[in-house]
C-alpha cells in the first residue's frame, strides 16, 4: 500500500481535467476512427457497416502500395541521415573551441522552430524552376534549370532533404543534451588509458549515448511516418502527384477528394498501429537498456 500513497483524492481531482482532455482529443478519436474503418461513410449520410471490406480493398489498391513504398523509402533514407547529421552537429556544437558556437546553435535549430507549412514554402521558393536559388546556383556551373518537385526522379529526395532540415534541430538538441550529461571522469579515464579521440568516441561516448539514440530514432520515425504537410505544400497546395503519395496524404485524399471516410479511416488505423508497434518496440529497447545499466 505504501507505493500507492500518491493515489489520493487530491490526485484524481487535479488529474481530472487532463483525463477529460485525453478522452476527448485522443481516446475518442482513436476509437471512432477504428469504428469508421469498418463502415462505408461519405461524411454526410449514416455510416453503413461493411465489415473488413475496406481493409480488403486497401490491400488490393495500387495507390495504397505506392504510398507504402514511398513511406518506406523516405523512412529508410531519412532515419539514418537525420541521426548521423544530428549526432555530427551535436559533437561539433559541444566543442567549446568552435568559433561562434552559440550562433551556430541558433542556425541549426532554425528549422525546428518553424511550422512545417513555412518550411514547405521556403523549400518551394528555393526549388522554383524559374526563380529558385538552387537553379540559379546550378546555372553558374552550366547545369540547366529543372522543376525538381515536378520531376518524379528527384521529388522524393527533396522531401527527404526538407524533412531533414526541419527535424535535425530536434536530433541535435537530444544528442547535445546527452553529451552535456556525460561523466567527465569516464572520458578522462579513457584518455589516461591511452585512448585516442576516435576510440573515446567509439567505445565510450557512443555507448553512453544509447538512451539519447533511442529517443532520436523513435521520435524521428514517428515524425517521418506521418509526414504530410511538407509534401502538400511542396506540391503547391494542389493535388499531390502519385509519385509523392504517402499514407498520411492518402488519408486526406480519400476524405476530401473521394469522400470515402471509412476507407480513409482504415488507412489511418493501419498507420496508427504501425507507428504504435514501432514506438512500443523502441520503448521496450530503452527499458531493457536501462535495466542492463542499473544491473
């Protein structure tokens, strides 16, 4: 009973507003979306229960598999990139000998503090085929201007690049916090034992940064699996081309273009379950790592 002394009447009174908000804005929408995934609904008439037909149709829909392929490609390329870039910036900004370190920190965090809509507009202007600075710079080297977002062979890479610029501020912050929290005595002991800079980084610093690494991978995966706004804005706020379809945009497309709320709910449910399973796996990994450290 001693471990539950915090479960008092005051606790429940103070937590009730948070529980109510959680119920209204998280739990109810999740349950309602799950229910709608088993119905046919156009958003106006009464939902009609159709069982698993939405899921059956989803797995036979070529557009769905195109979206899955794009999601996986972005995920596989983005995740190691944002992790390595964030770690590199963190190591650089942790070094007190770097000139203008505070200014560089502000520049690195710039993308993180901007709304994704603004990030999309910035990249849309940079990549404009007529006046964009990217084409202007390439023209100096004799490269002909290109419509990068309208080109199926390059568009998805600029989605990854824009996402990387927007999110690396977060990964840098997490790794920087991990570096700031390292025990200096451990590093000094490794230096006294004759370990060079690379050996200290590889065998001392990296293992101690595992908790930060798990947080970075988990949050970055959640972020990129539900990417939507950047793709929407880069496409000019109009219908996104098929070569840029991802699951989050497909949910929007099925609701507001095809008025198939039930089918969109099925896709949203699958995406939510995928994110939840991945997050749960990383959470278990974090708990097991902490258990090993404490043991």
